């Protein structure tokens, strides 16, 4: 028989406000096996924990039940407290009487009754708890960063500087991400390339960083500290180790009409290309969809002009398998497709552009060399209308847009408006907004400067319709503050498209078994206290893949993420989860069903000798669980026809006892 | 002839997976979203840990409804656990239906860690269904009753 102590927490008034904690402690005190029962204001506080520790010693407790907040919150706290006085930490169970009782029920009587039942269930479970000892597994001291944008680069640099090896996997031919496409950054208006490209170079020169550009993650296996990842190095048709990035091939290639994705299709590139001048690694890539040689076998110009013989038309995708201790997701974002918003005529007129396209049009390295020209007739626009929240803050049920605020649009639109007025003071600039949101250091000052100093016309209201007509764009909009309709003959319309997570994030989340929210942003382990970790151990989040954020926020999160990764990699060994499956060899009949359902391949079979009742020996095939690989899902325990498989910590008997206690 | 018990309140057991649904239930609590106290949650590591035995036992001991909640398909923390749960429960529930435990008394729902609202709504609607179905007498084992 266990000697159980019950500790009921008030959580200030959070629990005590709706649950009669005294009554709960008193009633549970009469349960079989309970030798001590008490209540306390804050059980998780130091004095609360001391109370638990002292009681374990004084009453020689073998089991502890804490009636408090969710075990997801403080289970570890109390397990540690128990362990510090020599009680096995897995002898502690939590009854969740805050999130599941006091916060959702208003009536004291019902709430108290439910709290008692949940307490009983926990006591019933503790009766069947057994001390568990966690195994240890070694840590591979190398990190994988998926995504080579500013988030990935910063995380990789910080980890590398701490002395650990890092691999960056980037799906496009160069690292740099979206920031490389941006012209200036708010609110300081310093040039994005000037602050990003030195970091890209640093990443390529840092000896602990290895960049797999033009590569994708194909498969992830394993668990925290011991991931095995297959990386697909897509065929560039150019030998990366030989190419010097001289660019001669990209000038001689006869296939000139390939839309340049770096300039968002606003200009053309060749079939063999280097995305931009500062690309890292600076290596040419052949686009197989356009290359005449790869399509028809006739051309070979690039191969002829290449002085170092780097062109290889027979190159194939290559799979590299590497081991990692930690994985950082930094897959970033992309702007949503705006052609589905038919009212803005994006598909009808080339002069309706997205903000990122406008960014390229303003950029000195962009398709127009930094001169602002209309894409349709290459003339200078005199009236520009900016439309905010295109696809952001839409109705929850909307199929076109997103319910969230994209966070960065207000600021970059103010930046665009300001830069336009500064370069071309004869241009009239209108910004249509729902709200202007400028929280952040020097952000509101920046926006006010756009209005007050640069004379940008900010109009509260949405644009109803854009109609291309005689080379102009007729914009119909409402001014909500003046309550009137506006008709503007604009030369250009710029749409602040909502941002969404990169398309590669969803399949990656499935590979990593990391959870995502309904908008495909990665979920953090705790929204406030663990913002850079995913709920899956060993998987960390950096940058926009977790939610919309601007560059300074992305960089801070990236460094925070690196700190967490370093914290993991400095450990030589990780203490595992002892709540794993185990098989009763006497009952196992070796049917292999558990092996079939195990997602981790943790179950193997072995021939074992058994002594039979008649004193003969028989050799039987029995299942064995590798506790280092088992993650404790319990799939095998249910599938086992003979009932030989069970799970430590959540055994059949324990759950059954909980059911019984609840259904009394 | 069934006698209506005036004081009857449904007894509902909810099995919630640790990673999604239990966290969803916590979020419902954090957001103070009400649902009836008749629902009692048992935490399991994954919905695939729910042995049909547990559900039979609950009904045997007088539960009026049992709900199993897991991560959304494709989002299982253990990759595929919820798919196993879905298949097992489909079989079990049709067998229970045959035994006279109406389909409405059993349910599988996917609730993510971000769906506190959905958790509360699911529980409210489930309790409503059970209340309209009334007391479960079919599988209850009277020998288990203490009184």
C-alpha cells in the first residue's frame, strides 16, 4: 500500500475562488492510502514546494498528488521537488483543478465536487505508479538550420560562434531570403543589402558553418539529440566546387526570356543564372525548364565559355545523410497571391503591383536600376495609391484572406510613401488604411514624419475598385472620416499583400512532427514562456515561420533560438523520457503487430529461451522495446492482442483505475 | 418502463491526448470558456493509447458518454497515432452501437492545442447530445455499484 500525500493549491484566488479547497483536502484525506492532506496558497512557490518536501520526509510518503494547475505547467516543478528529497519523481501525479475546474465552472458546489473526483482519479493512479528511472542518450553536437534567410543566418552564426557545427539548408540557389530583395529598412532607412550581405559572407566564411544551398530536407528521423536527416542537393548542372561565379555563362546563354524570380518576374534572366550579384554561394545554376541543352540536347554554349569546366549537364540530385542534435526551422514567409482579389485588377494591369514588387522597382539593383518607372510603359508615375491590408485582417471565414494582422505592412508602406516623396516630390501619394499600427521603437515617429513632413495623404477607408482605363487606373474608394466617395486617377496602385508562411513549411512540419496553427505558422511550446521552441523536443523556431515579425524582431528571435540550441548542444547526455513501452516476455507471442504500428522502429524481436512448467526449455520469439528510441505514444499497447505490451507511466491498470475513480 | 431520475446528471469521460487536445482543454480554461462539469478528462500520451477496454470499462461503470480527442489528422505528435485511434474507434463504436450504446454516446474529435474554443464547443454539444439521450443503462454492471 502506498503512503500518499495530497496537496491542494489555492493558486491565490484562481482556484480557491471557485473551489472549496479545504473541503477538497479534507475529503481526499479520507481516501484509502492517503496519510496526509493539506491545502496551501501557492503550492508552486518556494515555501509551497518546501511544504511538499517536508511532508514527504515527515510522513515517509511514497506517492504525491498535487491538485493544482495543468500538469503541462508545473508537473516538472513538483517532480523535481520530490526528487530533491529522494522520492522518485514519477511518483507524483497532478490533478488539474484550475484549467479544467475553477476557470471553467462558476458554481462552487459543482466545481468542488469535480475537483474531488479529479483528485480521486489521481490518487487511484498514484496507487499503481512505480518508480521509473530515465535512460540517457548522447547528443550529436551539430545543428541543422532549415532556411537561409536573415533568421537562419543569424541563428547559424550565433551557434557557430559558440563552437558548434551548423549546416544551413536553403531551397533557393543562394542564401539571403526575402531580406535580400528589400531596398531599404524601416525606421532607419538603411539599405537592406548593406546590412545583410556582410552577414551572408560571414556565414560562408565561418568555418563551423556549412551551407547546402539549392537543397531541401527530404526526410527526418530520430528524436532530440539524435536526428538523422536526409538532404536532397538538387542538381544545379554546375559543379559547385569548380564554379568561380565569374558570370560569363550568364552573359552568353542564348535563352534570354526567363522570368527572373529574384525580381518577381519584373525582368528577365538567362537559363543559366546567378540570382543576384552578392549571392552566397556565388555559383551559377541552370534552370532545366528553360535550358535548350537539357531540353533538346542542342546548345552547350555555357559549357564552351566556362573556363574551369564547371558545367555538368548530367548532374543528378544527390542525397546526403547527416546527423544532428537540434533542428532549427527558419522557413520564413511569402506574400499571398493577390490576383484572387479581383477588385484590385492585379491580373489586368501591370501597373498594379505588390509591395515587394514595388520594393524591387525602387531598388538600385532592381530591374529599373532604382528609377521608379511604371511597368506598363516605363514612364514616371505621378499619382500612386497604396492599399493596406490586402488579405490581412479578413473575416475568419474568408477564403481569400487571412484573419491575422501581417504586422509589417503599415511600416513598409510608410517607408515606400516616404521614399517616393523624397525621390520624386512631384508625386502625389495616397495611402488607404483600416488602422495604422505602429508599435515599436521609433515606429510612430516614422509614420508621423511620412504624414507631417513628407505630405503623404493618409485616408482611412478601403479601396472598393480599381479599373484600368486609357493607361490610367481609376481608383474608387471611400473616405470614412469625411464620409465621402473618392475617385482618383492613379498611375500605379501598390497592394500591401498579407504575408503567409512559406509553402514548404507544412510538409516540413509533418516530417518534424512539429505542430502548426490553423494559419500554418509553427506553434511554440508556450506562447509566452517558451517562444522559440516547438512542442517537439529538439525542434526550434526562428523568424517568420512562427508568426509575422519585422527584421529586428526576427534577429532577436534568431539569437534567442541559437541560445536555446547551444543550451542543448553543450550537454553530453540527455535524460530521456522513462514513460516508454515495455513488453511482458512471458505473455508475448511474437506476432509482430506492435512492430508494424510503431512509428519509430523501436521494437525488435529476439529469440529467447523459456523454461516451461514441465521443466523442458522452449525457444520463443518475443518483442523487445528499445527505450532510447521509444517515444511513449502507446500505439503498440493497444494493438497487442495478448496484452503483453504496456506503457510505463500510463499503464492499462493506471488508466483503468482513473476510469473507475471517475465513474464511481 | 424507464423511470426518469430527476437528479440525473450525465457522466462523461473524455480521453485527451497530451500534445493537442489536453492543451486545447487547458486553453479553454485559460480563456475561461465554460463547458459543463459533467465532463471529466483523462490525460493519455496519444489518442492511440486509448484502449477499447477503457471505454468498455467506462460504460460498464455507468458512464453515459465517452469522447476521445486527439490531434488533427496529419498533426499527430507521434506522426500516425491518431490514424490508429480513428480506425479502432470506428470499429469499436459500431460494435457498441450493435450492443445498444447509441452512436451519439461515443465520439472522436480532433482538437489542436490552439483550439480552446473548439474544445469548449465540442464538450457543450456532446453534453447536450448525451443529455437528450438520457441515462445509459445498457452496459452498466450493477455489481460494480457500491451503494
